[in-house]
């Protein structure tokens, strides 16, 4: 087990003090004596019903009619009972239930029966959990519920009787008041920004809350500045977080316009930068590169978000603050992770994928990372986070990042955070129309005295990729006491098949029938089993090309991937 460094201990102590302070302030401000500060506790008049940009799935209604309630990748058998009566099959299912994002699915059915059920369940929630605690009142869950209720107020408030209307508007008002204090106790990262987003949205949409809007808008702007980097990436380095945030930010901006109020400048700037970053991380198949917690994603959601940006604006391929590099020539796109993990309090889902890359040719994927499994595949998460699940080099069967198992850190990060590499450097250069990426990381330096250096050259027409992976000391020469095994992984997308393989070369065929030849110098090539975690149907069997060898202290492996003429 790794011991925390002095810097990490100091950081943990500071985070603990901050969390304690925030919890105390939230509790004090949420007391009955101070709740008057947040305006009326009854949300009996909505000025705006914001648009829900998330894709609706009417099939949930048919599931419910069959006695099932599927959320977060898990099916619960409710039969004739309410989902609030049963024992939740998982914590993620419970969070999804109490977050009420499923309202959009029932709303899409456009039937009186589905809307009656939505209204009935919301009223039942107010009775069972309206003044409760636990999962239902985790800041991120409460924030999602607040946004969902406001976005689907027409379903909840129209067509019911006066009793249900009064119960729901009173509950909505109480939720807003409670969130106005409790957001301070939200975990770092996305949950805290989501909580503040819900408050700004609610204060814009619910009559009588203009006085509260100025203060919460300021807190929202400050948090947005902390979390969204100058190049548009999120501080967690997880591309999925950006899509989720954008699906909330875009309707939020529309609400500012509808109220004839200027949106905070940082919101407009962040949205524009995030749109560019999402385009930068988008591969030829329309999906985002699978790095640092990016898993099963909806191309429709990404397309919806990107429709608000300039599709013709030029992209900057260099690393930027988010530390992702994009190489694009012809129909070939290569995206590489050239950054260290995020701060430890945000590294609970980060992956050990330093210098890993993904490649698409046209609309078809070629090389991928395993990606993060969906909510129903959490037992696979440790494996998916390992370096071996990424298209990069592994030394001595160890990951380039190391797990920091510490109860306090895990509670703050929402998972086991990772440490290292400390230093990841990269340079993207252009010679003529050829692109060259030089990158290195020190994830193995402390344990073995070796750096991993990778060079990738993408040809002007995009039809060939030449690479070199080196293991070398940072300076001078090094002779290890014993040879260490290494492996360089090229994970193939499940639609890609290896049709021919030898010890130094292999032929792979993409989903559209295009064939590419992989050749190797300095290692032995083998075709091995792999698992693609980021698939909508769950973890899926696939293949990988693995270059294996051993190093005595300095080794170079060269490889080339070239398209074969049809």
C-alpha cells in the first residue's frame, strides 16, 4: 500500500478542513431560523419551463407496464408496487430514481396514463422523502431532481388536482431552499457545479427569486472558473463530464435570454471553449475518445450539443491545459492523452493511460482504449482503469499510475484516486503536411529508473502512422539487475478483426472492409484477447495486438500502421 506524501497529506488535511467548514456553514444556513434568506418556500408560479436536451426513451413506459423499472443499467422488478416501496437493487439505481431524470421518458409517451404516473410518483416522493436524508438528498441527486422537476413542470403540475399541485409546488420550494444551503457541502468537481447550476436555473424559472439570483450567480461563476479550463476541458479530464454539463448549460443560457438577463460572461466563454474541446476529442465515428472515465456515450447527445457550435471553425491540435493532442490528416484522426492525472480529489475515476491513443479512419474506429464500463459493470472498473486496458506501453505488468488507497481520500474523491505520472511532456510539430508527436512520462521512473518516450508520425495523406516507443533513463545509461518485461498494447475496436498475424506483422480489417498492415521492429507481435468496456451492451470481447519484449535498461520498439490498397 502506498503511503501518502507530505504534499498529499497537507492537501488531504486542507480538503478535510474545507469540507468541515462547508458542512458547518450549510447546516447553519439551512436551519429554520435562516431559511427566510432564500425566499418563498412555495414555488407556486413558474416563469419559464426550460428545455430538456437529453434524449428521451419512451420504452420505459412499456417496461413499467410489464412490472419493471430500469435505471442506471439495472432492472428492478416492481410488479404492481411503487419503485419507492422496493429495496433498491443498487446505489446507482437509487440515485437515478431519486434524481427523476426518467421524467423525460414518461413525458415523451404523451399519454394521460404516463403523466398521471409521473405525477403520482412525484407526490409519493414528497411524502416519503421530502424531509428526509440519505441518497435522495445527496447534492448531485437533489440537484438533478430540481432540474428535472422544473424542466418537466408541465407534466407534474398540469392536469392534476389541487391537492397534488399544492404538494408538488410546496415540495419544489422546500427543495430549492434546502439546496440553497446544502450546495456548499457538495463534493468537489461536477457534483458541486451541478448543484449551483440547479440553483441558478431554479432562481431564473421560479417567480419571486430574483433577489437570490445575484448571489448564487456569483458563486456559480466562481465555481465555473475553477472547473472549466481555458481550453474548454474539465478539470477532471473526463470528456463525459463536459457533455453532461453542456446539456445543462445550454438550456440555462436560454433561460437567461428568456428573462432578458445577460448570462454571466464566464458561462458564455466556457460554453464556447467546451464546444471546441468536444470537437477536438471527437473521433470519426462521432464519439468522444475514451480517456479518464469516458465510457458508454450517446452520439445523439454529443451531436445535440455540438449543433450549438461552429462546425467549420479550425481546431487546435496542441495539448493545451487539458493535455489532449489531436493529429488529423486525410480521413485519419489520432487523439492521445499527454497529461498527468487530475488533482487527487478529482482522480477517483481517472485512468492510468499516459501516452495512450485512439485512432479512427474515416467513420470507423481502429485502435481504442477499453473505456469506462457502464453503471451496471462497476466490478470491471479497476481493470478498465489499468494501463494494460489502454493503447500504450506497460512495464513489468504494472500501471504507470499507482492507486492511493486511503479512506479519507476515497471519500473525497468518490473512488480510489491515482498518483502519477508526475511529469508528462509533449510537443506537436509539423513538417510540411506531416504531423509528429513527441511525448514522455515518468510513471515508471521512481520504481525502475526508466522513462517512457513515444514518437508518433502521421503522414500527410493519413494513410500511414509510424511510431517508436522507448524505455530509457532520463540521462546517461542504465543497466538493470535483471531484464524487465514490457508490452505495448494496441486494442482493436470490437468491429475490427485481425485476419493474418506473424511475429513481426499483422493485417487488421476495419468495419468498412479497409485493411491496414501493422509491422514491428524490436519486439514480438501477438494477437490476444481484449475487453471493450465502453459498449452499450456491456463489456464486450475484442482483440488486441501486443508487442512483447524485455528491457535491460534501454529499449526501442518501432512500429508502423499503413493502409493497404483496395
